[in-house]
């Protein structure tokens, strides 16, 4: 693991945060009532994962683009996940913004708004051979996808 600034991690975080900022003004109807019933353990895992992924994505240069190798396929898969995540948001913002819209699948990926970015960071960690981001992605995935899956089942 190499310390330093990761422009790829920074780009991923921009792709993650911008639609979420827009979402704060476009939440689905009745969203707050679902939040009140969230599992505390999943919420804690989500928060720890969010902080860890944000920090690790920025402080390791392992994720920056390197010359082509077989590992580059992992970066391609990671980028694809993040691009599909943006497609998910475009579709959501054009929708009626219901809970069903928010927790919908995209191209067979369940709860795409939660699953795609977690997968994107997970594959970025594999590309960078960075165990810390990999572990943080798993923790985030358990919490974030778990919460979204529960909300989807409730709606």
C-alpha cells in the first residue's frame, strides 16, 4: 500500500456524493418513516464503512491508473459499476421518486443505488490490491446494502 493522494478515489467520491446531495431535495415520499425503523447494527456498520471507504479511497495511490495489466480488468469493472450508478440516479431523478423507484434494480442488480457504488469501491480495492479498502467496502456493503434491502422489503 502506497500513501499519497488518489485522484481515482477522489473522482469516485465525487460520483458518489453529487447525486446524493441532489437526492437530499428529492427524497421519496415517506422515506423518513423507514429510516426510523433501521437496524442499529446495520446503521453502525454503514457509518463505519462510509468513513473508512472515504478515507482509504483518498489516502492510497494504489487506485490511480497504472500501465495495462491483467489487474486493469478490475478497474474496468469498477468504473462500469460507477457509471451504472450514475445511470441509476438519472433514472431515479426522472421517476416519480417513490420508494419503489429508489430501491429499484438496474440491469438485474438489486437495490442498485446501494449495491453499485459498494461494488465499485470493492473492485477498485481489488485493482489496487488494497486490503484496507477491500475490508472497508465489505463493512459498508453489509450495512448499506442491508439497510436498503430492508427498506425495499418494507416498501
